[in-house]
């Protein structure tokens, strides 16, 4: 028998589920829908789909079931992710409703024009978001280059073969051993030793 699942997610413990639940229950009361199961998650949208229990949610939904959310942003961290999830639901003939945006994609008729238009619009928005992100990234890099900033990871900020030898190096320095000689003892170049001392010991 088809079931209705309501998915509610908050990002922090400063928020609560009441507003989302109120919106969903109010919608269901007006629409004559009964919620069979609630899936409540306290997790940032930046976490993985597994952490946000999206994978669990999708696996529990079957053909002709219904998924309710208060708004689209509850489902994903980007437009593209939300679109992909909606496409998955549509392909599996699962009805999807986002109350705040007034989105209702009907599982009973995948040829329904409204549903097709909604999916098309979402796809265009996803593509637009990718383009805008790409454009912003390129503009940011261009500005950085124009201002003379060196791009990429700064030299000397990765792992060093001297890591863990700080006490040994300090001991040599206290005894007056030169950096060049310490470098020879520890089998590294003078530049590597000099950069390491400046970064880690000064």
C-alpha cells in the first residue's frame, strides 16, 4: 500500500522542527493527506547525503509512494543535487511535494505536462548554477592574477621531511650549529632548513 513520508531537516540545535512540521501538517490537513512516517534529521546541508539520511530516505520509498518536504532546500546542498534527487524520484514514480515552492510532481502520470515543465525548469536552474559558479571562479582567479597574487598552494606549506625533528633542530641551534651544517646533518638543502625554521621555530 502506498505510503507518505515527510522529511524534516534542521542544520543546528538552535533550530527546531516545529515550523517545518506545522507547514507540512497544515498542507496535509487542507489536502486530505495522511503522513505515515516522519524522518527527522539534525544535520548541516554541507554533510553528505548519507549523513543527511537522504540515501535511507530514497531506499524506503517505493513506486506510488509520496515524499513531502517543507521546502526544496531541505533536500540538498545545491540546486544540482536537488534536481538529481527529484529526477530519481520521478523515474521511480514517486510523488514529490515541496510545500513552500508549491512544487508537486505526480507519480501517477509521468507524462503530466506540469511535472515535465517543472523538471525542465529545475534542470535549467541546475545548469545555470553550474555556469554561474564557473564564471565566478574564473572572475575570482582573474582578479587574483591582476592583483599579483600567486595562485596555488604556497611553497613550503606542505609536509616536510623535517616534521617531528623540531627538538633536534632547536638543540643544534642552541649549541650554535649553523643552519647550513644542520641541513647537512639532516640531509636536506639549506633552503629547506631555512624555510622550516622560519615557519615552525620562529
